[in-house]
């Protein structure tokens, strides 16, 4: 089998299994396997052509399941696929989308999200990182934090203040930011899982070409809201793809490894996510150690399964254009926090004292332990549970806005962190 060309099998005519029979080969380098997926619009098949195939979510789900069944490496995962691609397609120029999205889909570029700052998380519009125009470029200075996968990113989606004289939501712009340049220092932060998923990023007069602006100048808050909406519904369970432990981009060194060599590695975003696969592994573990006979454990496993099914219907309704409130993504993210907390409690009861052990010799190879240690994170990233509730209250239920600084006061006149 050639390592570069995709086979000529038309997946819509021949079916998913025929396409995988002809194309999946564990000996292919990751780069070649991902190129095959991307060339046939299967890296993210729900995207419209030419990037995807315009498939409904259910068909993308069928592909993901078929890939898991045969142990095929999933498409490039991470923040390029989850956040940058949909935002560029919604707000970027045609030139920006055509330049960057294909390299996200074939995994050649890794991406990160440069939004949060030490003084701007929930109050993201209070960000201090500034961008100043210098001819055809912007000069960026500031500090970002909690930048997941930043240490392996070729590019970041970055928001920075371009007009401090305008009110805080109206003077922000959104850029495609090249990470590998002078003036960018990335310091990994270790979490209690033992892994360093996220980083501090110090930016000192780094440069961005003007044509990397996404959307209009000073309209970055609107663009960022698209990213945040996509992020919340993705965390809530919208994305469907087979899992991948290969980190996209030129820095991790994964592109040249055989695609079949990742079968036992940790997925790109760690072991923290709780989806149907995790519930199945909890059920298998409970069967194995006999705790399945405990009716309260059985009941909670069923509750977990039910919560995930309902979330899936909820997302399906949202995707079919029948969203009733506009807060569906926020609700899905809140539900994900509940699912994670319940999974953590059940895992603890199934494993007993074994839940405190980490490492490959521990029960479940340490995977559930990592999920337990990671479990506080989903109720924080992508906007905390409290912030999701504020948004649902204000935007979906029409409740009065929280008191805060005057939305018409120029940013430079606001008290710092006010
Ligand atoms: C694992 C992980 C990965 C992350 N990855 C990224 C990333 O890749 N890129 C990125 O840009 N950011 C990332 N983040 C940052 C994340 O978006 C922020 O942590 C989050 O938005 C909260 O901001 P903060 O940490 O500054 O907390 P704060 O905003 O200081 O909030 C502290 C507490 O106060 C509460 N609070 C604050 N304001 C209100 C309010 N108005 N009403 C009610 N309660 C409120 C919050 O709910 C929270 O409990 C990540 C975070 C985590 C945990």
C-alpha cells in the first residue's frame, strides 16, 4: 500500500468499513494516515466540503465507532480541531481559512488557545495583553496562562487589546499567533495528575502579520464568543471522533511515528474526559471486582449512562437547528461537570482504596485514578460552572445583568482587574 495516496474507495458509495479496509494501516506514519483522512474529508466529516463531507453527527459517530472497533488512530485532536478551525471558518478571511484549516485537518500544525491571563479568566474581557500596530505587523506583549498544549503548538488563537480607549468588550482583536518566534517563552505547569497539560506563556514584543487578524479590528470579542460557544458545546459532548494519543504539529515529533504505535498511550487531552467509553470501562471494572453486585453502584452506573444519553439527544437537537434557548451549549457543559463528578464518585466506590494509587501497576492501569485527579478541571475550563449559570440566567432567561463597571467606560479608565 502506498504511504501517501489515499485509496480510491468512495466512502459514501462503498461504506465506512470498506474505506477503512482500504486505508487504515498501523504501519503508516501518523502524517500519512492523517493525510488520508483529511484528503477524503474524514478528519472532521461534519465540516462542509471541501474541508469535511457535510455529514450529520450520527454518521460521524458511526465512523468514530468503526475506527475504535478496529483500533485505528483517531484524527488530529486538540484545540486546532476543536476551536481554531470552526472559528476560522466562521470569521476568518477565505485566505486565512484556506491557509490554516487544511493544516489543522491533516495534523501538520498543533494549536493552543491564548485567552486566559493571570487577571482575566471569568472576566475575560478584562484582558491586559496588548497589540500595537507597526506597519504590516502587530507587536504583542503580555502574559497568558493555563494554555493547554501550548508547549507543542505551532500556532495559537490569541485575543489582545488593540484599543484601550474603547470600552473593554469593544477594543479587543483576535489573531492567529505564531508560537515559535523570539519573544515567546512557554513554561509548562504541572498538575496534580503529574502531567503538564497547560502552560504559562510570556509574550514580549512578539510579532503577528496584519493579515492574521480574524474578523474585524476591535471586533475580537464577538469572534472569541464563537470560540467559547464551540468550546462549551464540545466539552459538553458535541464533538464525535475516535480518540487519538498522537499530538498534532511539528513539535511533538509524533507525525513520523507509526500510526499503530499509540494504541496504549494517553489521549492528547489526558484521561480526564468522561464519555460512553469511560462508562463502559467503569462497568467492566465493577464486573471484574464484583462491586457490580452493589445495587447503589449499579444505580449510579445507570444514572451516568442516562445522563450521557440525554446529553447526546440534547446536542442532537441543538445541531438539528431546534435549539430553544441559545443556552444549550452552556447547559451541555454544566451537565458534563455533573457527569465528571458522578464518575469520580462511582470510580472511587468501585476501586475503594485502590482509587488512591497511580501508575501502570494500579487498578485500571492508573487511568481512572487520573480521571479522579483531573475531575475538578472540567467545571473550570471553558468558563466555570458559575459563569455558565450566569450566561444561562442573563442570555437565555433574560434575568438582569450582574452589576459591573459601566460597559461604556473606556478600558484605560477602569480600575485594574475591575
Ligand atoms: C485544565 C484547564 C485547562 C485550561 N486551558 C485553557 C486554555 O487552553 N486556554 C485558555 O485561555 N484558558 C484555559 N483555561 C483557563 C480557564 O478558562 C479559566 O481557568 C476559567 O475561565 C476560570 O478563570 P480563572 O481561573 O481566572 O478563575 P476566576 O475567574 O478567578 O474565578 C475564580 C472563582 O470565582 C468564580 N467567579 C468568578 N467570576 C464570577 C461571577 N461573575 N459570578 C460567579 N462566580 C464567579 C469562578 O466561578 C471561580 O469559582 C484552562 C483551565 C483549566 C482548569
